[in-house]
C-alpha cells in the first residue's frame, strides 16, 4: 500500500493537476502582457498598467500552487 504522506512524493516532478494549473496560470500571464501592450494600451493606459500588475503577481502564485504541500 503506497504511503499517502505528501512528503514521500518525489521532488523532481509536480503532480499532473498542479502542473496543469501552473501552465494555465503562466499562459494567462503571457496573454495578459501581450493583450495589455499590443491592444489595450491604445484605449486605456491605466488598464494596460493594471493588467501588467496582475500579470506580475501571477508567476509567484503559480510557483506556490505548483509546489504546494511538497516536503523539503
């Protein structure tokens, strides 16, 4: 019977669900930056800056989610 302790999980690769969440978040980050500075800035510079601020917060959150519950 496998041990259900999350710390027994190998540290090399995150589980598929967390990996999928990481890639969705990072894809959203890239999309926000591209849209902000290639589309939105022509109509509203403050909105483009706000989108960039949100995009800047996403990568650390994505890393935390990808590594949540890992032993170290």
